[in-house]
């Protein structure tokens, strides 16, 4: 654990988040989800998230009217808050997931691969609720482990890991030990899930929404090395605000890491174009396009 002033600040922030989660968990599920959407809309207007989302939208869609950017940014924050409390409510999430029947051209291929114990890599982004895919699949006999990036605030990691594993499967940290365990899981014929839409400092510049974005090639590289299906998957939030359409696209052909990863970016970009309010525009996805490209965030 860190020491000094940063440790104190991290501890305080974590305890504030835990208190908010405790309050939210006292409410019925639907009310809890709606409340956290509203809380994040309010917080995002103060902490700069809404402004950052609007700036990213203006960069990608320069002709979009400002009122439309503001509307999308508010929807993004609402979805962010909903996702957070949904993922911290695994029992309720799994209860709802009983009606989220996975479908799409990739589902039959995944069923065949699972029966044959062939590894499967499910790849998504911060769209809709990425954990809803794991909940729906694990409820139907899969054991999809999640690869996750440890928080800068170490006090938050334990309860975040619990939320990941609450819907089944193992949480694998994106560090040397976690990656090694994730690889063993795949080699043994398991299924894993990861997200590709955050800036990766050593990644390859690939197109995403018309701009170069440094993207990790690791998903495609692992798929090629371990003969795993590489399947783009999405959980699109439905109009009732609580349920999801869980869709598995066709597995990507095994070609080369750059071609396959660009196809993953293109797949996610199509989803974002169709439903921009469901993607997390607060990410600094295009850092190399700005003077502070070497910073973290």
C-alpha cells in the first residue's frame, strides 16, 4: 500500500465510494440503478467528466451541434453510474441475466468451441455494460474469466475484484502474474473476456472512430497463439434501463494481429456510431492527438 498524503487521500476516496455503495445497496434494484445514474450525472458535471466527454465528441463529430453533444454526454454519465452499481449487485444482475439470452452469429460457434474445450476470447469495450455479457454467458454454463486493469487507488481493488467474480469466472489482473494465470486458463480450454478501448502506451496506432488510437494487440496475439476463437461481444442497454441485448458477433478470421485488432476496433466503432450514449466517452482514448499524450488518465 502507498504511504503518506496520497495514501490518506486514496483511503478517503475509497471509503466515500464504499459509503455511497452501501447506501445504494439498501434500495430496491431498479431504484438503486436509477439513483446511481443520476448521481453520476451530477458528479460528472462537477469533476470534468461531462466536459471531457463533450470534447471527445466534438473531436470525432465536429459537425455535431453542442446541445446534442451535451445530451450524449449526460447519457454516457448515466450509463456509467448504472453500470457501476449493476456490477456491484451480482445477485440482482444474475437474476436479470436469466432473460438475457445471448444470440448472434457467434453464439453457435462459441457453443461448439465450449463443447470441444477450445479456448474463447470474448472482446468488448466500455459499451452498454460489458459485465452483462459475462453474467449472461456464465449463467448458461460458461466460466468466462475477466482480465482487468488494477486501479490507481489500491484500496478499491479488493471490492472491485469481488464484483467481477460475483457473476462467475476468475478475475485476472493485468500484471505479470495475472496475465500468466489468464494464459493458463486459455490453454486449458477456458474462456476469457477483455476490453480493448483504453489507451495503451505501447500499443499500435490503429484507427478508431476516424482517429489513430494506440491499441493493444494482445487479444489477437493470444487468439493466434492458442487457437482461440476471437469473438466481439456487446451488451446493449435496452430502453427500460435495466436489461440488455447480449449479442455475439461472428468470430474473427485468424490472419495477423494488426488486421484482427483493427477489425475489433471497427466492430466497436460501429456500435458507438449506432448508440453513442452507451460508450464511455470520458476516456482519454486518443492521447497521442494532444500535447499531454504521455500522461495517464
